[in-house]
C-alpha cells in the first residue's frame, strides 16, 4: 500500500509525538523515584523504563485479546439470535381459520 507524501509526513509527526510523550513519562518516572543520576545512568534508566513499559503493554494486549476471544462466541450467538430471520406475520398462514381476507356478507 502506497501512502501519499502527506500521509507519510503525518505518520512521522505522530511517531515523533509518541516518542516525545514516552520520553516525558520516563523523565517523570525518574523524578518520581527521587533519583539523581548522571547522564549515562539517566539514559540507562530511560531505556529500562521504555523496555519494561513495552513488556507491560504487550502483556496487557495479550490479556485483552484472550478476554475478547473468550467473549466472542457468546456475542456471535446473541447477534445470531437477534438477527435470525423470523417469518413475518403477513407471510404466515392465518392462525384463526374463521378469519379470511374476503369480506363477510
């Protein structure tokens, strides 16, 4: 699939924003931890933070997908029942043989 130059630029911008957000979150985690680290250790802290965050997100995604798979059969059954074709009253045979379409005289 080919993307237009505008779409590629938009994707790049989104990726830059995502990385900046993650960097801010890692910096906040470092501040919250109350650590004072030199630049090298700050970089290592950020790398570990991002690594662990990816692990957590991967686990959460796996859990969510597993729950979705468990719930899909019940959803499919409910929708099947809800949308199953039922004969319309106009097509079915009359339930009362005394009533007919012709007027009584």
